[in-house]
């Protein structure tokens, strides 16, 4: 009689190490059937964007290679998830299904339904935490309510038991006597027909498991200087692991403990100064999931209801210029072009371009969230939502609306020699440092020597920042008066 199998449903946990669902299947002693199901329609309005799909193609390819190294393989299916799982259960005589939890509203609803239906069939169905350090319902205020302010949330997380040590990857997986049919990776059509993603492929080693080398390099060379370098887009001062965290190729627990270990200090108590800044960013990610879980409507609605009727403008031309990096503000354009080319943008610059969209152009933050969702390889619904509501001033612990980033001063402070702008806006590369962040102020002779004809070789500014700031503050005042 054929031995029942254990299905492991891979999702945003595309790794073998620190994978509790996989560990549970191995401990069951049954043949393990690793499965990935491509069903974007089941994720509601937030199915993976174009850049994320391209990244996913290569992540699945690497996962299959890792599985084959331990005597297994990845089974691919496409279609309604429940139907695919039921077919796999029938084909493998599976009596158990394991997966790791996700926290997006549409995905929670889908997974709840699947767990209910499979349990009705008598299967053992179990889910685990592989995505977060602290699950959203485990961190509460003294009144058992969710947090809306980051600093007390951060302190509450540090008071929690230390995240578990990461689980080692299995050395061998027990395979079924006969493998179920599998789709070809190419048939999922995750890669674009027109190869606009060439820059993404060049910016990331997508065919290789790069996350380990990134962590090692960062903790050895970047961690000590992180508090100062993290805001400088002109230097290599960040870990660049966000896409791997999003896809689940990298475990947050593994990253947490790697940073902790690099400081050569005990694991208990507050983090040492060398690690504090970086671990704080990991807990900011936890805060994003905490908010998404407890306030799911924030993916499209402001957490601060006072912004529900804010008088956002409609300006298709301005939006397109922002998307293409043609605003006339060098630091903004550099960021948007970096995003389009590599699928990633430095975090400081994300704040600058976000502030420019919602406050200088007065365009609605959901437009920015949608563009980031489609173009970021680390497009993560929780962090994307928190980031845009923060910069718009309408979310939890948000920057006040009247905090409006000056793109000139931001460029001069965080890209003082203009190296970031020169890399991504090469038409300005010959401008002296003094004018690189504000070419419209440069004398005509300087512009001519640099080969710049404003309005032709590089665009004129969409808006005057000082005037745009005054307009934004006036609209904020009107909105607040209306809400009252």
C-alpha cells in the first residue's frame, strides 16, 4: 500500500533552512512533496507586480535546484489553489499539508478557506511562522490593543523572548515513489515578453543564492558604519537583502541572529549600539505587518480618517514625469530611474520621491504605492503601505503632513558630491558639485560647458518647491478645517 505523503506548500518562504513547515513534514516521516502554486487571482487587488514576478521566476529556479541537491524537486501548478491542492492530495495520497503563514488580507481569507476545506476531508493541516520575528497578535499594548506608534512597539518587541534560532536545512528529503505531474517554470510566464527587466538581471545575481554573501559582507564590512551610511545613496551602506526577505529566500531570524552574533554580545537584553540601528529596521518591518494585520483597510484607505477627503490633484502628465524620472529635480529623478532600471531604490530616496509626489505634486499616495508595487523587486504589501502612509502623513506614527522634504537640501545633504545623481542622471554628470542638485540655478555658461540645455537635454522643474510647499500646507489646513 502506498505510503501517504506530506505536502509542503511553498509561498513566500522559498528556502530550505529555517522553514518550519518543511521541518514538520520531514519529522512526519512521510515522503515530502514540495509544491508551489501560481494563483495570482487569489491575492485580490495585490497580485505580484511585474518586477516581483521576474524575481520570483529565478527564486523558484534556485529553490528547485536546492531541493534536487537533497534528493527532491519542486512541483509547480497553476490555477485555483484549492483545486490544485486537492488534485495533488489525490495524486500522492497525501494525508497532511503544511505551509508557512502570510498576513495580507486577501491571502488570510484564502488560506482560512483552504484550511477549512482540507480539514473537512480529514487531512492534517498546519501552518507556521517563517516570515516574521514576532507574529502580529503576539505584541500588544497594556490594554491588549494593537500599537500605532513605532517606538513603544519597538520596546515591546525587545521585551519579548529572543526570536528562536534558525532551523538547519534538511540534508535529505524522502521522496514519493512516483512524482505528481508538474508544470514547466516557463509556462507560468513570470518573465516579461519584452525584456525590460535586463537592468534587474544585471543588478542582482538572480541565478545564484546571493543572500548569504550579502549578509556576510554586510556584518563584516557595513554593520559598524550603518547608522551613518544608511542615509547615503551615494555609498554602499545598506545590506540590500530586502528582496530576499520578501521572497522568503532569507529568514528574518537568520538575519537577526547573524547581526547579533557579529556584535559578539549576549543574545539577551537590548542590542549593542553597532547592531541597534539595523535591528531597529528589522522591527520596523515587523511593525508594518502588525499594522497590516490589525488594520487591513490601510492598503487603500488612510489610517487617519481625517485624510479621507483630502483634495488630491489629478495630473496624469505630472504622474508620468515622476514615474519616468523627468521631474527636473535631480535627486528625485535619480531615484526613479534607479527604481526602473534595477527594481530597487535606496530607502532615503524612497522617502524623498514619495514626499515629492504627495506634497510637491499633491498627487494621491495610492498612485505611488501602485507604481512601487509594480516596479520594486522587494514589493511588500505591508511595508509598501506603511511607507507611503508614513510619507503622506496619514498613517501610523506618520511624519506630520507639514514635514515636507526639500529635494534640493536632501540631495545636498545625502548626496553631497552628486555621485548618486551622476550615476542615474548622466546628462547632468558634467555639472560641478555646487549645481548638481539645482541645475536651474547654474549660470548659463556653466550649463553650456556641461552640455546642458534645460528643457531639452534635461527637463525644467515641474514645480517650484517653495511654491508647492506653500500650496500643500494650505490644502492641509483646509482639509483639517473640513474634518473638524
